[in-house]
């Protein structure tokens, strides 16, 4: 027991190989298609990139070893995912893109053996994609999950699900869904949710339009999904009935952190592109990168990258200790989402006209990272939850003294 | 002489009519086409919108009365342009979009009678569009105009122009170009530039690709333009030879301010959309707009809007007095570009998932306004010029005391 | 009717004379005593400075002409007060320091002829100082004035006042008090307040300790004041019974703006000191003021000064039109308090070790300006009030449509 | 080898005891004297507090075990120093205040056995205080150390030192000085400095005025010190001649980090005071701490505390590995100095009028922490050095490719 920030040689090697793989095999494809994964070929390019990742020995760093992965804990995932995130297509290549990566994590923790065989095994192997159907249009579950309105009613031998979802990442083309539905209580109640597993081709599931969002790198889009009298058998219940909110926490803490890892990689790429540009570009009788205001942006990017990484290290270590890590993951997510936005924004600014154009990847990175301040909980909701805990503790201490 | 911030009844009426026209005739078309003017029909939609503006009596508020405009000075343009800018297509409808609006301004000040008839009259009337060919790819004229590399060589009866330009707004489809070329000295020298007028169909002009930028609302794109042995007669010189940098100032100060006016309108629309959303949307047992962190964003938007407008009022008044207003226009442009960005960014954040989607105009506004912190001089260049003058004055005062 | 930002020759002359007077007669005394007015001699130095101001023809720019002042409206006060504020002792010298200046303003508007003769005349002449007794310790009137707890009970021929106040600026040495007390309702009610005038030597007034605040330039301190069975006659009522909250608004809008004017002057001095320093000081082979990061601070100060002044101009003009100007004064106050803080903070930073020392006035300015983000309503309260009005208007519009 | 963020049981116990000691024995004395260590009794209170620390087993956590300390490495110092820093007098009590703590560190690394016995032993034991005489008034060594002007000339048997220093922390009452003087080259050269040890009562040392700075908690002030023909024998050279700049780095990296540790403790106290206040204080019909804008400040403080601590952990670990850690200490220092300032500033704001008064410790904390953005290198210098390394690396990579 003593502070140690080093990685094992095996992890160091995986980091290094992931860096090389991303640079050599993934970035060229991203850049050739302007970072739009649908334009690049959708699932076809996914299959190709994933095979390349397998060949390079970097596939599925997060998946349990028995499912063909590297079995990394959260702490070790951080640097590996960051390297994959250096390209917008890197997470897809390694099979660690949202929502599949978080679904693997959750299924490994909660699914029963049959569910693991049916759903986790092919997901971890990259044979299918998945979707996590939680978010609903207003007035349903959004920043406030307790507003959950989709309802599962008990019927003979199973459940019948009705409701509307949206912003369901990866829904188009997913092989199966994890559905979050209310089995007890009313919208506004903080309990009564259950998770269900179902193949995507079950009757009663309709994947609607892709919502046109600022980001374009996620396979299968952010879709509207309707459930109309969808029947699922009793064996479809993930874990236990009415414990869905609890399980969501199992998924959400780590999923927040893996988002941070990936987007940090993207931000670092933006920074590298900008530093390369200002080190090269002449203006006002010298290099842009020797001007004080540009140096300030370079330094602030370095600070934001380092702070994001340091907060991530902390939160991941807590998660690895078995903590819920509610505060440290909220802190890391909130800081990171804003820092990543700032890093990319400064990188754009350093490159001027080139920065806002498609001639460099910065304009698209600026589009891609913006939603992260909203997805997985807006910064305001994390701040609110954090403050509530801190002020609440002070109130209790006052009552007790 | 005494502080007066009111407008004449005529101007008040024009403001009001422009607001109604934009809301009723322009916004619906913008919204129907996702704010992409090419998608909306390009010049065809321009012609239609401009006719509607003429019918509504709001066309060409800036153009001299003798050219069919309302002849407003800078102070009076501010509120009218802001109303037009409330829609991304509003400036096109009123014929006050960049670069035409600034070109009208400059031609009215510098062109000779023949040039006015040939170029200003049809431009003010909306019969043609124009382009201002100044910016060059590295290592040419960009944030540092003295790097101007395009060269005009004296030949018999005129000039022969060679060089490469890019980010030439509106070049595709322009009826004529104002070309900024070096007639003396070498790149790096702070003088020796001349402006030339030429029809767009002259031999030796090649309009290349549209640079793919974050903004999509400007007709004719931001293009690469090559001049290869382009011949222009002596009568094509705008003003006098070698005084181009001087004339550029005539154009740039006011053009900066009209940019601010238009983008301020766009930011105000973003804010209005967000306020409407948070006043309506329920969350956590009340309206979003009653939560403190949302109230803070609403208030900060109001503050940024008010401060932008107040700085604009100041700079315009100075310009109307005949001042160069170098400091006040640099201050207003720099503050405004950053404030407008913040306003739209907060508006996106207030609307959460909807904010980053195409279901509201906010995501596209966030793309549109980003480049303004770069176009017309990056904020860093304005800050640098401003500080140089202030510190320079202090040095002089020290030497004299 | 048309935008005009010029001042009359009389006002221009008063601005110029105030600038010279402050620089030549006031600043040297401030600097000699580290900006602590008690150290400089308290009321003794006040009397001396005010005589010098009379001699220079710059005394009481705000007071009605019939009371010996210059009778300036709010718009014209702005530049004059700013010049006076350039020294922390300048407002005292011109008799425009808080709270006297606001009290003159309010008495001129609300007092009856006898009250004017007894209280306004000597106050405007600088013969006495005054205090405005409104703020109370928790849980009384603070950021939330409706919590007003000090109570005035009707008795034969007058009122009997009991309660505790604090942060009563200028109380120690004041010749009279304006007391804000509840005459109806209970703490929490938004009405029922009355203002009373009383000589400071009335039985039942006890001026307690000076609260030790970051600022040291206000004569008479920020004091605790207790009222214990203080009797005031019926003639002591200022305006009408139960209309105190309403009258407070009369005072608060303009008082907010004059605070801004004065502190803007102080911020400008900080900036000037810093610019002089960086223009002079060598480092890294050149002048500090030629380094990009310093230039950025210089430019940001210029922007903040300009924006504060522009928002002030707007709010003052609205007040001069007879508007309540609730939004524009809240905006100007909130922006200004934060901008002024930033200006002084950057000025400190530019001067490094000297900046945090007593060898330059910056360290004391940083102490002096900090409380302005709290005094006269914390920024958060102004933002909240502003957002409530804006979101409230949106809700009404939705109900009506 | 794997990420570990836990402390050994011995360190955990020391953290816990330091927390209790600071709270029970130190804070009451700080609060009773308004945080001014001179007012509290100067060296007399130091002796008393240090005895109490010895009794509590928390004295000298940093000093080598053979000199009576706990021998903690940098990683383990971080949480212990933070606990001590919770009171402004805590570092003095534990004998880990600047500059003694850094001097112990440097002497332990560089001094020879005789020097250790003469200087290190009594310093580690708390028998004497010390000063590090490096900073000079303009145009000497400041943010740019290469401007070093104090000169040591070789004379028979030793050196003769002449020069002026200022901002020499703890000089008044120090038992000995470590003097930084030029032994080769000219001001502006990046080499040629040597460090010398000398008793404070040597002829030729004159300790002048205390510079009146915003902070008041450092014993012995920030003084002007003149060396006039000060003779030191050859044995006074610390390490080797002309290697002073190199040794300064040995001291500066760790010293930066221990500054961060201590000030982080102070900031945390400010935050705790504010949270306690807002959890208690009623306003607008609830607790202040339940209002959104206050929650935002609470959350932002938590984020800033966590990020500072995380960056500190990283930099300390690198230092413990024997790295120079130039980037990670610059990043941690720059981020921390600004974060700590923000934390205290928000804490002031949360407490309103109380926050800017002496009734809470916040006003004094706001004074105390401000200079940290300047001391030990202004943020701008750290950013500049950081950017230079990053952009320099990019230039090299471009040349090589």
C-alpha cells in the first residue's frame, strides 16, 4: 500500500500496441471519410476494423478473458481506451464503443449463465451490436431517470412492454436491446424499474428515425424506438424485477468513465493536430506557436488533459476497489466533458480558418465532443447531485452537533 | 449634445417591420431547410426572399438612397441588421449579407462614377452578388494581411494578376470580384496593395472547391479562387494604386460591426428558443427554467446580449462621427464573437439532448457562430493590436515625462 | 431622436476638471495613507478634501442646483463619478460617496419641504454625513429584503422603533439616519415597510462595532446599529407609511449605477498602473508589455472597461427617461461588479510580486473591489431576478398563445 | 506495478492525527488572531505550537528520520501537509512552512556532512528558522531567474557577496541564509550561479523592511535583504560552484508541490466554512445551500479540490520516481494556484456580507491565497515554459520526419 501510478508491462505493451494500431490502421480510415462512420461503410467497416484489431492483438481489452477479452480492470482500461479514442473510429475497432462496451460490463456483472451465452458472448466477440433503451422523450426519463414512463405489465409467462424511447445509441442494426421499463410505481417514483433483454427482431419493436445530432461517429445512430405490445418471456429479466435503477448505477458509473477515456483520446488528437500546426505555420515574422497567446492555449490544453487524466485515474481506482464512487465519477465526468470541449475549442482557434474547415479534423471534433456535456447526464445534473450530497452531509453534521 | 439612445420613428418602424418580415417570411424557410442555404435553393431562394423584402419595404437598409436603399448610418443599421440576423437567411433576404453588404459600403465610398454604375448599382439592387478576394492560403495574407502574395504587374493598358486566394465568401456565383493584390513591395511589407474590380467571367479567374466549413448559411460558399494571368484594365483600379491597405480599413471597421449585428440576431434567436424550452419543459417537479443553474444561464445570456449591443452602439456611433474607431470596433468584435458563442452554447446546454439535435435550431446555430471568432480577424489578433496601441501609448508617455 | 453619445461642453469641462482635481489633489493623499480613510484622518480629511473640491468647482455634481450642486442627470454623472472614483477618496471629496450620494438622490425625490431643509440641505452641502439603515443580520433583511425584521410600532404622536441592523455604511459619525422598518406584516411579506428620518443623536440609537471588511475606504465604516425603543415623531416618516419597499427601488436603481461609476474609476486606475508597469519593466529580453500573455490581460481589461461603461450608459439613459430600468441596472451592476474584479485581478497579476504588495495600489484595490460583487445585491440575486422576469415572460407568452 | 492510490496504515494514522491536531490545537489560535502570525506572537507562538506538534507526534513529517522527522516521501507528504495547511498556522506548527521545509529538503540532498550538522540539524529540529535569498528587485532575478545580479567574487579563502534581494520570506529572525549569487557570467546568462550558506549574524547582511503583502501568515515576513561585502568562507559553498541553477531545480519542483499541499488545505477550510454556512442559513424560504446557483459553487469547489489533489498525486509520484517532473509540477502548480483562488473566492461569495468580513475566516483566506498565483513563478511563466517544451518537441519531430 503506497501510491503507485505505473502500469504492468503487459498493460504498457497493450497501450503501445493500441496507439500504433489506431495511428496506422484506424485514423487513415476516419480521415478519409470525414469521421462519419455511416459514410465510411457502417457495419461493414466495423467488421473490417475489428478483424484488424484482432490481428493486432488489441481487440476487446475490457471483455472478460473467458469471453475472449483482455479482462482489464477500470484503471488499466483508462490508458488503453484513451489510445483507441485517439481516432473517432478506434472504439468501434476495439469493440469498446458505447453502448456495447457498457453493456458488456453490465451483462458480465448481472446476467445469468443462459443470458451470458445468448447475449454477452456474441457481443464481446463483436458478432452483434446492442442498444440500451433508457432515455425517453419528454416528459419521460431523461436527465431525471425517475420520470421513466415505458411500462412492462406482467402477463402469463412474461411481460408486455409499451412505450417510446429516443436517443437510443446504436439502435439501428443492433442485435439485441436492453430495455429499461417501469414494473411498479408511477413516473416520478424513484424505484420500480426493471431491465429486460430481447432480440431486436422481436415483434413489437420499431426503430424509427435517426435523430440528427452534432456527432456522427457512432454506429447505428441515436434513434427513436417504439415498443408496442412487445412480449418478453420471464427469462428476459436481467437480474431481478424492480431493481433496474440499482443496476443502472452499476452500468452508469463505469460507462461515464469509459466515455471520458475515449473522448480524452479524441481531445488529445485535436491538441496534437493544433500543436503540429502552430509549430509549422509562420505569421508575424515567426512561428504561430511562439506567440504568447498561442502558448497560453497550448499550455491550457496540456493542463486540461493532465487534470482529466488525473481525475479519471482516481475515479477508476475507486471503482476497482468496489466503491460506487458516485462523487469521484461525477467529478471526473463533469470536469472532463467541459475540459475536452475547451481543448478542442482552443485547438480550433489555434488553427484559425483551417480550424473551422474540413481540411483538418478539428471542426468535426468540435461537433463530436459538444454533446458529451449533455450525454450521460448534463453537467448541471452532476453538479446538482454532487452539491446535494455535500450540503446534505453538512446539514446532518449540524443536527448531530 | 447629450446622451440619446433612441431611434427616430422612421427607424423604429423599419426595425419593427424587419422583425415581422424575418419572423413571418424568412424563418420558416430557414427552418424548413435546416439553415443550409444551398439546400434551400441557393440563388433561387435568394431572389425570392429579396423580392419579398422589397414588397415589405425592408430591402437594402444600408444602401444609399440613390441606389434604392434606406441610407441608414451605422448606428441605425445596428438594430435593423440584428432583426434580419434573427434568421440565418435574413441578411440574404435584405441584401445585407457578407460580403455584398461591405462591398456596397466600400464602393459607395471609393468607387468612381463609372465603377458605381457598373458594379454598385446592380449590387445594391440585388441583381448580382460579389466577392472580396483578400485572404490567401499560407504563407499569404491571413490574420496578418501584410503577407499579401497575390501580385498585379503593370502591363500595357492595365494589370496582370496572378495568385491564389481562399475562404473567398460568395465566390461561387458572384457577378464580380474585388481583388486585393500587391502592386509594390514584398510579402511582409505593410504597404503596396491595390484593389481591383473585375467581372467574374473574365479570363484567368478560376473558382475552385468550396471549403467545407462549420457554417452553411452563406450563399456561394467559402471558395478557393485562382488568378492566372488575369488581365484588368487601368479603369479597374478601385481608388488609387498602392492604397489598398488603407481602403481595406474603410471596409473592415464597418464590416466587422455589421457581422456583429447579424450574428447578434442569430444568438438572440438561440436564446429565445432556449428560454421558450425551459419555460415549458418539466423536470424534477417543476419547470427547468425555475432551476437556479438554468436561471444562471438565462441571466448570463441576457447580460451577454446587452453588453454586445451596448458595445456595438458605441462603435457605430464613433464610425458615424467619421472616426476610424480602431479600438472600439476591435473591442466590440472581440467581445461579441465570444459572447455570441457563449450565448448559443448555453442555449444548447439548456435544451439538453434536444439542444444537440436537429429538432431545434440550436445545434446548427452552434456550428454557424463558431467561425466568427476566427473570421474578420481571430480574437487573438484583435487583442494583440489593441494591447499594442495601449502599451505603446504608455511607452510614449514615459519617454515624454 | 438619434443615437448620440456625446456630452455637452459644460459636462465635458466638468469631466476634465474632475480628472485633474482627482489626480492632483486626491490621489496623493490616498497613496500617502494606503487608501485607508480612517488612517488618513477620517472626517477631518473629508472636510479638507471637500473644500478643495469646492474651490475646484467640482463639488456635488449630483446635487440639485438649488442645493448647491451641478444638478447632473444620471447620464452625465457617469463620466464625472468615474473620474472621481479614480481615487478611492475621490467620491468623499466630491460628496458623492455612498451612502450620502444615494441619500441625496432619494431625499430630493421623496422628502417633504421641512425634511429637505433639515436633512437634504446640510447633506448636499457636505455639512453632515448620513446612513441608510436597511441591512440586518440573519435572519433579517439581506439579499432578501422582504425578511425585514426591525419593527416600528405606532405610538402617540409617532413611532417606536426596535431592531438590529448591520453593515450600515457610514453609521459612525453620521448626522442622521434613514431607517427602514416594518410597519405592517411579518418578515417574509413583500410589503409593509416604512422609511424614517432621525437625527443620529436621538435616544435609542446605538452604533456598535465596525465590521472588519476587506474594504477600508468608506468613511464611518460598516457598522452594527441597534435601535432600542427609538422614538420618532410622525413627521419623521419619509414619504408615506408602508411604501418603503417602493421607495427603496427609487434609491436602489440609481445607487447601483453610481456604485458602478465609482468602482469603474478605481478599476481604471488599477489598469493604468499595471499598463505603466508592463510598459516599463524588462523581462526575458524585452518589455513585459510586449509579451503575448500580458497583452491578452491588457486587452481584456480594455474590453471589460469598455463594456462596463457601455452598459452603464444604457442603464443611466433609461433611468433618465423615467424608467425603472430593473433589467438594465441589474445587468450593468452584475457585469460591472465582476468585470471590475477581473480588471483589478489582472492588473495585480501583470505586476507580479509588486502587484500583491503595498508598493503599488493594486493589492489594496483588489481588497476594495471584492465586496462589490456582494454589496447592493450579490450577483446571484441579480441573476435570479433577471431570469425570473425573462422566464416568467416566456411562460405568459405560452399561456397566451 | 498497478495503479494504487492508498496510503500505508502509518501514513493514514499520521494524516488522521495531523487533522485532529490542526483542528484542536492550531485553528483556535489562528482564529483568535485573525490569521496574522506576527499578531499571534511571532516566534514565541511558533515555539509553543511546535512543542504541541512534537507532543502529538506530528512534528516534521518531511524531515529525514535521522534528523527526527518522519521521513515521508513526496507522495505521502501530500495528504499530511494538506491537513496541516487547513490552518494558516499549521505548517509553522509542524515545521513545514516555507521556506524552511524546502530548505530542509535541499540541504538533505546537497549539503556536506559539516553543513548538515551546522544547518540542517537545528533547522529540522525547529531550533532555528532559515531564509532562501534568491529573488531580486528589477532588473534582477524574478520570474526570470537568469537575470541574477547579486555577485559573489572569489577572494582569499572564500567569497565576497554584494547585491540586493527582496521578497525574502522569513528573513527577519532567520538563523541562517541560503544565498543565490552569480559566480560567473552576466545577468541574462542561463548559468553561473552558486548557493552559499551563512549565519544570519554575519557582518554585511542587512535585513530591511517587511514588504507589505496581501498575505500575513508567514513568519518573518517577506523582506528586503542587502548584502554588502559579505564574506563567506569556501566551506560555505552548497554543493559545487556554478551549479546553483541546477540545485535550484532540486528545490523548486518539490517546493512548488508542498506549497500546493498547504494552500489546498487552506482552500478546503474555506470551502468547509462556506458549506457549513449555506447549509445553515435561511433565505428565500429555504436554505441557501439548496439554491441552484449556490449548489453550482459548491460543486465547482469540489471539482477544483479533487482536480488539484489528483494533479498533485501525479506530480509527487513522478518526483518520488526520481524524475525532474518539470511538466507535471508546472501543471499542478499552475492549475492549483488558480483553483485555490477560485475555491476561496466562491466561498466568500457564498457567504455574502459575512464572506467579506472578519467574522468568518474567508476574507483573510482570500488575501492569503492571492499571491500564490505569483509566488514560485507566476502562472504565465509556467504556461510559457510548458508551451515552449511542447511546441519545441513538435518542431523537432517535424525536422526529423
